[in-house]
């Protein structure tokens, strides 16, 4: 199972944690399954995959749980491409709500607020 998960998730190269947030340095490996069949000319990480990664890591590192009830202010500003290195910041707003943002330097790639329940 771990091998399958590795093909679905980017590599984490560094982790910075507080009680209510986590910053993950991610390397988006070109071998990830999300690139297969998603734009043959230019592979990109689909928005739904970016959202899934944020939810997966919020559950793992911030002990968030429950089904997704609401997603708000979802924005995709720039494309995430194979072999990019970005940071994912996830902030727990309360027990059922978190926000996330993918960025590198001054470039923001995607962000949203998610409510679980």
C-alpha cells in the first residue's frame, strides 16, 4: 500500500509543524499517477489532486477528520508541473475547518478553505 501511496502523493522533503499548522516542502515527482493521461502535451497536477493532497495532509499532520462538507474561495492561480518544488501551508482554523496554500517564493499556485464534518 505504501508503494501505491507514494505514486499518488508528492515527496515531502521537509516538515515544519506547530499545534495548528504545518508547512510541507513538496517535490512533485514526474512519475505520479496524476500525470498519466492529463494533458499529453504539458503534464499538470489536476486541481482535484491538489485539493486531495491538502485534505490528505491535513488529516495526517493536523488530525483533521470527517467528510468534506464545504470548499470555499478555491483558487488555482498557476499550474503545478512535474518536478516542481513548492511549499504547502495548511492552517487549522478550528476542529472542522482548515485553509491551505501552495506557493513558492512570491508565486501562489492554489488555495482554499475546507470544512470537514
